[in-house]
C-alpha cells in the first residue's frame, strides 16, 4: 500500500464513508467538493492508500485576498500599502477518524504548503490563510508557525517567507 495525495476524482475516490467528527468537513467532502472543483471555486486534494480509493484525508486550496491592516504589524509594515493583497486560502483540512494519530494531518499540511509554494512562483501570494474551527485545530496550526490575525484569533496566516524557510530546512 502506498499513500498518495491526488486531485479529487469524484468518480474514482470513495468519499461516502469519510468521517472526521466535524460535520461541516464531512458534508463538504461527501457532497460539495466535486462541485467546487468543477466550478473552480477550490482545488480539492485527497489522501488515499493505493490501491484502495477510500479518502483518508483531504484539503482545499483557493485564491484569497487579505486585508493588510488585519495582519501582525511586523509583517504588514514590509508589505506594499495596498488595502488588500493576494493570498492563498487553505480552506479545509481533515483526516478521517480511523486515521488520526498517524501524522496524516501534518502530511496533508506539508503537501498543501508545497503546492502553495510552487503555485506562488507563478501567481503571487503573500501568505497561506486558514480558519481554525476549534481550539485543537488552532493549536495544530500554531505548532507549524501560523500567526493569528489581530481581530480574529481563529483566523491564521503563514507568510511566504516562512513557507520558503520550512522547505529550505527539509
């Protein structure tokens, strides 16, 4: 068996049994993800253990704009004085309950950050943005260096420079 992260193929990947314990994330992968991919609202990447096609985890990436005033002052002062700048939204990241504790959340996050870094070389983006659904998710992202927005502590960002440094050290 081989773990692989691929773009969602709605006719191939089995999503019906996915359960991470967060209803909004479960419903999304089962019912909405293929439509978002088709309509180019977000890209959806799924983790499978080939040759099985069951989704073990997933994440989404999409374009986003960030209000510069909402960012930490140390980071914002080095940015152009535009009111909003391009970013990338890591909109969802989830691991099936049966797979938790195996490091798959980290695997998905690192893969998402690598895709972000690759894409940002073609289409500008100053940071990856996430919105934590609960305190456990908040702690997960903070552990990887994400910073909280000034006014929205459950919304976090990881600057491009931090992502570049992460991959330089690997």
